[in-house]
């Protein structure tokens, strides 16, 4: 199996974690403010990493810490917009709009780095966006505060991916340490914002405590560690397309947990998203050569 395919499969696992996170965030916001929730997410994730990997986190290079600060601030924007977006719009709209990272990543890559998308990637983008729309939109999307915040989340996430992709190629950057220390900087930033705009608090019920721990350990700690390492072997545009699977996993969870039955249109959208991932991962060059010969 090619290294890039393995990296992309690891990112599918990350996407599963984030697909689950929408329901957990919505549940946690009943007892916690958005900044307080994100403070717990990132600081708990960092604390767990320190306990599990104390030796691997020693003596980070200045370049690693500098990039961790930059990506940590990008994550602060991503999760601030994401959490407030979930609070002020529907989960359906939030899932669709936050997944627009797939569109903004190659767009920003072209605008700032002049990286022109391939024809196959352009086809995959069209399939992905159409699939997301069919899966998540059951009525006309109405602009609202939450919708705008989710769009800003997608832009921030695309920026984070591009910065991380280029940063981890540097010889002085330790991708493992980057994946952990960026969580510390994001958590400290969230703590400052919670002290300014909220009254910091802890969860009251075991249900919310469980949600926060899952968000911290799996949807934050493990997810960003895997992503930082995988970006050494794949591209930010590929990652953006893989993240289209978030609404798929979210819908599957809603079906089994909340017994929510999807429409035929939504199921078709999910199949289209899976097809777009298959097209992205398949090398079509030999097939095209055979077709040209015939």
C-alpha cells in the first residue's frame, strides 16, 4: 500500500472522530460556554500526551515551538468559529458549512502558493461539494450568524492545513511534537478568552464529563497528532477532500443513536462522497492510457 494511501486512511479515522464531535459539542454546550469547552478539550488532550509520551516531548526545537504557536492560533480560530457556529445554527448546516474546507483549501493554495489543482482533483471537488449538499441540505440554506461562523471555520481550517503541510516538510520540525504542542497553545489561548468573555466552569453531569473526555482524547489529542504526522505524506487538498466524510459519519451516528432516517437524496449524497474519495485515491493513469490506445 502506498504511503500516501496509508496516510489518507489514517485521516479517515480522524474524520470519523470529528464526525462524532458535532453531537458531543452540542451536548456539552448545555453546561459549558464555548471557550470553556475548548479550553478543557485542548488542555486535557495536552496533559494526556505529556503523561503518555514524556520522553518524546522533551527539548522541542525553536522551529517546532514557533510553528506550534502559529498552528495553535489557527486552531483557536477554527474551534472558536466551529463551536459558536454549532451553537447558533443547526447541526445540519454546521456539518455542511464546516466541510467546505474541501473548497477553500485548493482555492487558498492557488491564491497564495500558485498551486494549480489537477483535473482529477477538480472533478473530486465537484463530486464532494455536490455530495455534501445532497447529504445535509433538506431545505434552502438561509444565511445566519451561525452559518457565517461555520464558513469562517472552514476558511480557518484550510489555512491551518496549508500552514501545517508546508511546515512539517522542514528538517527542524518534529511532526509528533508539533501535533502535541499546538494543542497547548490553542488551549492557553482558549483559557484567556474564557477568562475575558465567560465565567470558566467545569461540567456538572457525568454525561457531559464523558463527552468532554471523548472530545479531548480522541477528537482533539489523537486526531491532531495523526493529522500532523499524516501531512508529511499527503497534501492539504487531499486532506480537505477526506474531511468531506464528516457529515457521512455524523449522519450514520445520528441513524443509530437518534434513530434518524435519511432521505433517498441524503443516501445518494453519502455514496457520492465515498465515490469521490475512491476517485481521489485511485491512480487513473493506466486506465486513461489504455483508453487512448483503443
